[in-house]
C-alpha cells in the first residue's frame, strides 16, 4: 500500500527511532487513547496528536502542577475547572481519587 511504502521509506532514510515513530504516527494515526484500536485517527475536537504534541505536553505539565497544588480542585479559583470537567469526563471523580 502507499502507507507501507511511506513507512519503508522512513526506515530507509533514517535510523533514528524517534523520527521513524513520528512518521509512523503521522501515517497510521495514533489509534484510540482509551480503547484497543492501535491505528487510525483519534476523534479529538481541537488537537492533532502528531502536530500538537508539544502543546499537549505543556498542558499535561500545567494540569499536573494544578493538581499538585489542589488535588481535589476544591479551591475557589478551581471550581469552574472542576465543574466543566465533571460535565465532560465520565467518572471524573474517579480520576481525582486515583491521583
């Protein structure tokens, strides 16, 4: 297939495993984040895992810092965040409890 040719070309052009993995991610897609599908394109509303990876890493760092300061998101300045996440994320309380 054309995808297979692109993947083989990436192997031919570099021995850098990170570049090969990045190319593979771009070609095949990341698959499901919470499911079992290992390829295909995730249905993220506002982001692309390959293109926006650095932004997502920064967001993860920010969330980690926020949760270190306020693990239950109970401070007054974080109640809006808590309310939005509770509406958007199934079993949101479980994520807070799991650390």
